[in-house]
C-alpha cells in the first residue's frame, strides 16, 4: 500500500471514530479513559500536537469543538453526568 492511500485510510478511520464518539454521547470520557486509556480530550490534544509538529498553531478549544461536534461547554452541559 502506498503512503498516500495509507494516509487517506487512516484519516477516514479517524473521522469515523470521531463521528462514532459524537453519536455515543452516553459514553463518558472517564469510561473511555478507564477502558481504553484515552478520551475525546486526548484526541483533541493529539490533533493539536500533530499540527504543531508540522508548524501549525491550532487552537485547542477549536479542535475540541470539532471532536465533540459542539463547544465543549455545551457538550458538558448536555451530556456529562
């Protein structure tokens, strides 16, 4: 498999993971951390870190909004138990 195809497939899998987590608002971050060792906030931090490695300065809160599908404060209010 060539590098471009691999990158496209990894990006598609990441987008699907984010969409899945947006759909599963019943799953709390603490549950994810306990079971998988990462959560929505981790994904956001990894995204920002990957951008920084490429010389891009992304706003963490803006990235977190992409991962959550809404502002984090709104998600917490609606879904955090």
